[in-house]
């Protein structure tokens, strides 16, 4: 490593680095224009907008502004299979964009998936966008560091996601670090302290819950924390959160059904079925009830008249569901990236009726309002479930959406933990929006308060 590389490695652009928007098309709604204007003027920001609020057109307009300002390309990073959708949206709105998988600049706005980032050179770009940026925390340390290193040297950067921190505030540190604000550990040391009442690993439902329990706000740091977050992020569940009308942004009914299957094979460890305790027992229970759960999922999908998505977690689940559900396509981890996109395109274009896949693979970013039915097996990941459901149940959906949750008698503890996370996430995001907007109101009042000079005779 030479000295220049050493200096670049240490560099971290901070502060405000934006400009007045140069491009603001009429196809954006008022609340979208408001968010884009703020994001462009900020230069490095996070837009935490719920599914269906138009993050794709907003990020495209942001990217076009950076292109016109810098006369350099902008790179948009997306989850797998979302790239094609982004390019189609760009064509729809008259913005030039193209997909690249080989590290070459395809257009002024170049779209690629996160796994292809290592093929690109940061020096070629004036800005970078992370679509569905909450996926960053799902990558291993090497890929996450690669993305952060790529972004930290680029002046203009923007994050877009619906679930930045579905379970705890601490996940916001991942976004902060990518934007060049406080690093993850710096954020923890400034606003949080290591609690003495952390959960023992044997009690915690998973490793993440054990780590979360270690940290809590310092005595009077919560207000300062939210003031800091709203300096680089905006959170919105619906337009009215920003003071705009909610017309056209009402969701239809979400129908949640729970189906409990009974395993035909006896559990040799017990006289009768008991709730599985611990990850090892839960994994064993999942494999023991695999056939019964897949039969129920296939039955529900086959009875549904329209398209269905059958979400799975195990490869064996996906293979069995593919055999049981006619006119379906399975997107699996063994498929090459191009093949995954071809299969997703076939489902989304109606060439095939049903889809089988893992939510962590294709459950982020895609618009599937045409599909009104999904089947799920329970897991400890609320975010994956939320993102998967929101592929169908999102603004723009006109029909009721049916979600069938299929469990076994031994899955009761998994389902209980899932419901706890669902309740916590709903409360947290409402609080996130409320606290950020409250801090913004305080800032606005302070900004427009007249400052009077002290008379000289006092």
C-alpha cells in the first residue's frame, strides 16, 4: 500500500455536501418532491419510506440531479432481480438508465446488484445510491466493508429503504456509517451504554437479540440521538407524516390466516409433541414436519385462483414445493444471477403463475401488487417476513392480500418470538417517525424565530 492509498483509506467525507436541485420532474408527487429536494440539498442522506411510496422514482431523480451537477455517472446498487425493475421504471419516466454486470458503465445512471460491486471503480462515479439499504446488515463483514469503503470516497450518496431498523435503533448505525456520519461503534459509544442486564445467550431467542440487549440509551442522550438521526435521515410511513394528503395511499385489508399442521411421524424424544426449545430443536422440528407443511402450502396455493408466492427457508422445502405446485418457478441459490432474473421476469410478466423462493433472496425491493396470496413458514426474522409480505401488500395494491402462516405444534415458540418482534417493530417505527418529525418541528421553529439584538444601553 502506497501513501496515497493509505490516505484514501482514512478519508471520510462528512458534513453537508449538497446543492439546489437542477431537475425536478412533474411525475413526482408533492411529498416525493419534498423528499428529493431535501436529499439533493443534503448530499448524503437516508430516505426511510414505507413500501409503495415511490422510492425508485425518487432515487432516479436524485441520481439524475447528481449526473447533471457532476457530469459523471451515478451507480445504483440494488438487490438481485431489482435491477431490471429499476431500469424499466427509468424508461417509464424518461430517464436514461441501464444495467451492468461486468463493471463497465452502461449509461450515466448505471444499475447493478450488490454482489457485482467489486467489479466497479469508485473513481468513475459522482454519486452512489443503495436501494433497499437495510439489506446491508444481512451481508457478511467483508461485503459490508467493501460497500462502505466504496461509498466513503464518493461525495454524493443516498440510501433508500422501508425497514432501516425493524427491531432496534442500533441498526441505524449501519446506515450512518455508509453515509459518512458516525461509525457504528462511534454511535454506540456516544449515545448508548453497555447495560448490565443483558440476556444470557441461553435465554435469548437468537444472537442478535442477545447483542441488542447489551445496549441502552445513556441518561439524557435519547433526544440528542434523534436530533442527530434527523440531520441525515427522513422517515415516512404515509404522506401525512410529512404534512401532505394521503389521497391514493390507503391500503386494502390484509387477511392473516394461521394453519397448524400435525406431523405424521412421532417425535421419539417425547410422548407427545412439545414446543421446540432452542435453535437446534427448532431446526429439527422444521425438518421433521417438512412434508406436512409443504403439503399445506401447496394445497393453499393450488386452491387460490390467482398468482401465489410460496416462501421457504430450506432448499428441501423449495424443491418439494416446486414439485407440488403446478405452473410454478423456483428461484434458488444454486441459480446463476442471470437465471434468477430470468425466472423472476417470467413470474412478474405472467408467463408462470406461481413463485417459490426464499425471502432473503428475492424478498426485497420488487413490486408484486399483481399477486394477492402468499404462504409463509415462521422464522425469527421479522424483517424478512415484513419485506416479503410487502412485495404484495404495498401502496398501489387494490385487492385484499391473503397471508397464510403455516406452523406445526412444535413451532409455537418461534411464532411467539415472531409476534413479539412484530409488535416491537410496529411500535418502534411509529416512534421513529414521531421522534424524527418532532425534532424537525423544533428545528423549524428555532430556524424561523427572530433573533433580537441586545440594546447598547443594557
